């Protein structure tokens, strides 16, 4: 019963991804994209609030140790400045529903 909305949540996650990409694009635009950016930010904020009320939480593991139960490593990069198996970059956030993983975070991980 607690996971009845899992499929619904999986279908909504690409919407969040697209809104985040639109915000990045608007920030790079030096023209009159300020009002568009504000609108997209408000939309994303309200959308994330709705998901939070439904017990959907983001998995954003930047600079945390790699956890194969929550993260999917898409690349490994040598970086002597950080410990091996540390998340260097989050390509796509993951999400949980009531503490259960819905989508793993796609990450770049450091190696020795």
C-alpha cells in the first residue's frame, strides 16, 4: 500500500529533470530569460513540495562515499585530492519513496 504510487512517481521524475535542465539553460542565457527562469524555479519548487508530501525524497550524494544500493556509477575518474570511491559528480539525482529506492542516482566516482 505504501508503494502503490511508485510507477506514478517514476513517470514524474523526468519532469523534474526537464525543469532542472530548463533552469540551467535559462541561467546561461544572458537575454531576457530572467522571468522565464523565475517561473521555472517556482514550478520546480512547487512540484518538489508535492513530491515531498508524498514521501518522495531526492538522493543527491555529492562528495559522499559511493553506495551501490543508492547510486549507479556511470564513470570512474582518477582524482588524488579525494578518497577513492567518493562521488565526484551527480549526473542525475536518485529518488526514494517511503525510504525505498525508486531510481538510483547516476554518479561519477573517484578511483585510486
